[in-house]
C-alpha cells in the first residue's frame, strides 16, 4: 500500500522550509523530500540529528564539494557524489550553481536578508497580491531570524569602509544579515539555547560558500526545519524526486498526485500519494522537474508558460586579483555592497567575497598565502528575465543571452572602471555564473502570462504549488533569500486558510447529515 500524505513538500531551501514550518505549526500532515543529506555542523550534532554528512571542509572539499555536473550537451548529469554539496549546470549562455542538502541554499548564502531593489516589486503582478500584503512577511522573517545590519561597533575585519582604496569605492549601506555576531568583537563565544542548540558566534574566518560548520550563519536546517519537526514535520533526506503524476481518478478522492522518488539511502524507487504538492526544489530544480514530468514522463499537462521568463538576477562572479597587503580572507563571507565613487551605473551592486575555508584545505602554503591576498568580486542588479528553460529530446536546456539584458553592459563597465581606479585585475568567465536562478514557473494574473496565481497554485493543475525562486515574477535585483521566504510564507498561509475552510465545511456537512434522520423522525 502506498503512503499517503496531506501535503508533500519537495525541497528544503527557503521555499520549502518556510512553508513546512508554517504548515506543521498549523497541525497539517506534512512530509518533506530532500535529495541531499543533513550536514555535519555543530548545531545539528547538538540536536542529535543522525546520518550527518560532512560539509566540503578541509580535504572534504575535494571529495564532497561537487554533487553533479549537468549540461544540455550531456545525455544525463554526471553524478560524482550523491551526498556532495554543489550542483554545477552549464547552460547555453549562462552557468548555474545550486546547493544540495537539508537547508538548501541557506548553506551557501551570505546571510543577506534584503528586500527587492525593484520598487513596489509585488504590485501589478496579480489582482490578489500587492506589495502591502507582502510587507508583513518581510518584517516577520527579519525578526524571526534576528537579522540586522552590521555596525562599526561590530569591528568586522576588511569591511568596505577599511578596504575602499582611499575612498575610491563608496559603500551603499549595510543589509541585514542572519549571523550570530560576537557580543565582544574578536572574541567569539559558544551559545547554548534552552533546547540545547549549540552555536558559535562568527569567527570571521569560515562561514561562507563552503557552509558554516560552527553554526554562526543561520541556516534553515536547525533554525526552521528542526522546530517544524517538533510539530510533526517528517523529513526524508537523500530522497530525490524524479517525477510527478497527476491522478485522473475519482475527483472525490483526496489524493491528487503521485510523486516518484529515488531513495539514495536504500537505492530503491519509491512513491507517495499527496493531496497537495509544494514544489520548492530551487530555481533550477523545480522547473526542471515540472518539465520532465510533463514533457518526458507525461505525468502532467498544460502550463503553456512553463520555462519562460528565466533569469539569473544579473549575477556576475570574477576572481579579483587585489594583491592586498591585508589578509582578505578574514571578515564576513561577503561585505556590504559598493560602487565606484561617482559611478553612473546606478543599477549595479558590487560586493567583495572573502576566500574563506582555505586554512584546512590541503594545498601548497604559497597558494594559500596568495589566495588570502585576493578576493572574489560579485555584482548583480537584476536582469530582464529573457531566458528560457525547456526539454529537447529528453535533455534539459537553459538558453540565455546576455545581450538581451543590459545589466551586464553596466556591470562590465563598472568592473572595468574599478580595475582602472584601483590598479587591480578581475578574471571572469565569458558567460555569467548565477547562484540565483529566478523564474520559469512565474506568478501571473492568468494562465496566459504565468504558471501560478497569487496563492502559488499552478493554474491548470489544482493542488500543485510552486513556493521557491522559480515562481518569482521578476529578478529582485538584490539577494533574493528574504523575498523567496516571503513568497513561501504567503503560499503556506493561503493553503492553510483553504484547508481550514474545507475542514469547517466538511464538519458542517457532517453535522447536517447526522441530524437529518432526527428531523425526518420528528
């Protein structure tokens, strides 16, 4: 007999985790499937989480760094380690980096929790949604994760104010960050809460793209999913969904979808039936799964706008050869945004990322010393979402043209001006690399211009929802984590309200049916 669940959530990043917690706290029956494992961090050890897998720290950077490599040129992905950390996808015109593990992208994000740079981002997207509706979620989530801007009193090493080339670079402000900042600068201490959760305050050395082993960075596994588990959420890690099939049986039956997945723990194929399915496998994973389920497996139909309006948030990455006299590996994983003084590229944000976690990685000492003097330059500002995602002969493909997105011309100009003004050099790949894939299953007013409505439900597949970055109607410009979380909270709350209304209706109908014989006998 197949398992049945009221709500099945696929993926555990900002889209899945936020929805899972709200639904579990509302008393709903929720199962989460996550293709990656629990990561071995201090918080997870202190909570007694079993079957933990190392972060790509030290020598594990070589053995657990990459999960898989994908490309439309390959018949199928090259899987290097099913318990690996990063998925790298080579697209036509753009490259995408995604993470894998319980907690999703929160393990690789910089802790930034910022609102969209686009003014009135949510307005005019759908008649049932507006910016004012979403603002309460932003405020709530910032409070939940105790995110705050850094201040001079935090004495963060290598802040932009102290590494601005004598004022050549201008700081654009300080976004809120979800980090445990030391109460005594430079003296990180271990903190233990009432539930026995252990975390270290940030040591300003190793909490970046390779994960946060100390728990200084607020990741979703211990901060959101573990509390949800105490309310009944069930999580099955290392279970990779491979197909979704809409059931065409009796409409009176509650179960509407059959979800197939590969259980990497037992190396078996399994299935689960669900009344509601929330897709939150990320901006790459969710659209790819929908396309495969529709175009390859034949389990879904419709969704004429699926795969449209894909974007990379204008992301740009390059090695910044600064040859600094400072050890730039110390500090926050990413510093505050800046631009060149008197820059005319007002849509561009530039950031310096520290090359952290290198101390324990086996490599020649001279190379380590050289890397400490360099950094990674990051820029973004939102693109036009002109890319597409599709299936061709069973192969997933992303097609993207930087020439259709003027943000890249502005970034190229800004970076070139920074190089000249600072006498440094930036080395970047020909095609952009994004860690923020956006769109492909976008919010719209109807099936004519979108895939999902204001409640996140797919227009022509009732009971199927999209709660992650693939549903965002446009690139937010800044770091999208908080915006994804706000969207997920909106989707979850609307589903909870609908389920409660249904339960109340069924209860009332049952009471009327029970009282009918008594009225007839009277």
